[in-house]
């Protein structure tokens, strides 16, 4: 994992002044399907984020 602070990102995204809303985390199988369809491998930090970040809604 890199040196970014995942919890700090979550806190900022949950802030009342934030205009962003996160969807629920993606299942790992869905991420793998996306990668296979596009012939890519997402960066590990991004994969972790989209599969674990809690929704803000």
C-alpha cells in the first residue's frame, strides 16, 4: 500500500460541505470483470478504495 491515508480520505468525503457521494463498495468480481473487459489492471490502491470505501449516502 502506498503512503496515502485512506481514513483521512473517508473523513473528507463524509464532511457535510462535501458535494460527493460514494456508492457502496464494488465486489471484487465486478472489478475483475471490468479489468478483463478493458484489458487492464487497475492500480492496487484504487482497487482497494473501490472495494472497501463505505458509501456516504
